[in-house]
C-alpha cells in the first residue's frame, strides 16, 4: 500500500493520522500530541489544513468543527529588549 505523506517536516503519513484519530484524537492538537504532525519547521503551515480535513473525514464532522492547533510563544531565546522595544545595550 502506498503511504501518503501528510506532514513532510515530521514525515507523518495519513495512516499515522488515522491511527491517532482511532486512538481518540478529535482536534489538530490531539493528532499533534500523538504523532508530532504540525511540529516541524513550518509549524503546520503546510499540513495543518490536511490534518484537519482527515480528522473531519474520519469523524464525520465538518471541517469547521475541527479545532485548529493552538499558537505557542517562540521557543528561541530572545533578548527582553527585543520584546519590549527598549534599547538593551549596557549602560
Ligand atoms: S509539513 Fe507538517 S510541520 Fe511542516
């Protein structure tokens, strides 16, 4: 059987997502926790809508009923001055 790659960043297939839904995932975050889909370099920009569509198809819900993933703060360390807009040079 041909594997259909849904999340290219994390190499998650349609079958992986089907198993996650079978395991009880009903939201993009639920699939994300079980498979790591949407956690790659593009942060789901490429695959989130596909994951939503597959969940909708497998659960019989409309696409609009499937909650998208929650946004998270960046995990890369940044200087506090960059966030606040203040000049962070030492005095
Ligand atoms: S394709 Fe899924 S996180 Fe990039």
